[in-house]
C-alpha cells in the first residue's frame, strides 16, 4: 500500500508537469492519485502548505521564465502557451513571481525565481508517536454553522481559527454544547466537499445532535463510516495542523487504508484550547482498497 499511496501522488505531480501548457482540471489531476478532487486538494494543501492552483501557477511561470531566458520565444507566445488571456495579464503575474518583466528576461536582464517540481520522497519518520484507532459508526446528524474557504495562499489555515474565535464570541459554541446529544461528544470542526466554483471546502462548527429544527443552525448528515481516529495533544491551532500533516506524511503511506468521500472531523473536548495538555481528535473516513 505504501507504493500505491506514494506512486499515486507522484503520478499526479508528473501529470501536471506533462500538461503545464494545457488546460489542467483538478478532477483529472486527482484521478491520477486515485483521490476525489476534495481529498486531493486537501492532501496537497496539508503536505505542501500551498494550494494546487498556486503550485501550478508557480510551475508555469517558472517554465515560461526559463524558456524566455534560453529560447527565442516571444512574450505573447509565452503568454498564450501558459494559459494567460493577454500579454498584460501574463506580465503582471510574471513580475509578481520573478520581480522583473518577461521582456527583461528575454533581453538578458534580471533574474528568475524558479519553483522546481515537487517530488515524492520516502523520508524516515515516526520519532513522534501517533495514537490511532479504527472505529465503525452509524450515520448521524450534526447541526451548526458553516463557511466556505479556499486553499489559496493558506486562506483555510488562516481563516478557520478566526471562525472559531467568532463562534466563541457570539456564544455559538456554548449553544452547540447544549444541543450535543449525538453519537460523538464534543464540538466538531467538519471539513466537507463543496460545489462552489470559487472556494475549495466547507468548514462547519457543529455538534452531533438528534434535535430537529434548531433555530439558526443548518444540518449536515454524516454517512455511516469506518473511521481512523487520531489523538491530538496540545494547544490549538498548531497541534491540530501539525497532526494533519503527520497523518498524511507518515500514517497513510504505510497504513493500508485509503480515504473515502465522507467529511472529515475535528473533535474538540472540554477545557481551554490554549493549554499545553489540551486533548482533541481527528476523524478520517477510511476503507481498505
């Protein structure tokens, strides 16, 4: 299974390189890794700290810069080749990455900022222990509030903690605790797929509840699933984000499990999230291939 997981991600990266000068669809890239678009984008974002869209943009501008420097390529041809609607749009993006214009590079002036292709490597890890269990659970309902986020420029990592601060200030979290009579105890952060064309994920602050018609809250149904449940120890949000990275970098490659399409859960217990011994969990829906 380790080979399958790692080779799938590498296959997706190779596919991007082979099609930099063509239209790239996230769904097609994700298919190379045998993942849904949502899970591929989330996996990529967690592992690399950048969005797949930003990575593609950097690679295209890197390739364009090298061609302008080393080949007799016109600026307008470079713009068209790498998917820009006009030389002006291409020049603006090019200057943002390289700090100079395409014309300067073509004329032997200025320097390039090159982002080389990512490559999957096997790195010896595991010094930090991971406590994980596999559980099965029937479908359940959760109620709460949701917002939509992009992976671009780390928007999700930056804005989700602010969403929690807002929910604490307006008593949303206190209210949800009172409604929490469902299968999972504690407040939930739910990472779910989205149909929006401008955002990449829905994030819910919610609680498992059997109650109906909770005023001011939306409802989401979490399907029956097998879950990999990971312990998280330490203050938020760093401990949660670091554990996500460890799961994708260390646990999945050798676990024998694959993600399924259900939402992912962050489960927050009682106590202050700022405390060094704060306890929370990550629940990822999994299955054997």
